[in-house]
């Protein structure tokens, strides 16, 4: 069983902050998830660098192939070039808004199976604009909530792709 050993030495005027993401799966689930996720592309479109990096790192740790976009323009290019299976979409992206990207995803038949998780801090966001199978999460959002929704999407995608 892997372990983490941390030795701290008391020093004056220094503060250390450690952030760990721990992902827990049922026995056997992690192996199946990683095998299936090797085929899954996830686009993380978020302009907040810290949040984007945390999300990308956490998704990579469970074996997903992750694409990063810090603007709407980058997100749209990756969406059209790579055709991700799952999109985590901030609504307030620079250049092209998340709302515009969502409209493109919903209007184009090539993205009919693309699952979307909207990330927003807006109290006025109306979840009725989403397709029934898509989700939204209010910022600040715990990483465990993002991982839970992604895990649900992965389960749905594996059912859709089985023969």
C-alpha cells in the first residue's frame, strides 16, 4: 500500500500549504475506469490558471487524456480539431464566451454525444439551457464533485459505446 511521509521542521515565519487530491474508487473499478478512459478525451476550458491546473491534474491522475484551454478561442479550436467526449466549460471565458461555445456544441450534430459540465460562479445561470444529460457546478466547486460527475459521464459513455 503506498504511503506518504511528511516531516515538518518548525521554522520561523514560514507557512507551508499542501493540497492533495485523493480519489477513491470501489475495488476493481479503477482498473476498468483507466482501461476505458484511455479512449476518452476531456477538454477543460477555464481561464483561471490555478483551477484549470488542479482540474487537469486530477483528471490525468485517473487516466484521462486532458486538453486545456484558457480562452474561448482555444476551446473552440480544440473542440473542432480533437472532438472531446467531455467538456468542462467555464461560462466566462475571454474572447469567445462559454455560452457561445455551449450554443455551438448544442447546435452541431457532430457534438450530439459530447457531454458538458458547466462551471459557473454566476447566481443567474439558468440550468434549463442545458441538455438533460449535461450538468452544471457552481464555483467554488470541490474537486470531488467534478470527479463524481466525470465518473458518472464515463459510466454513461461506456454503456453507449458497448456493442
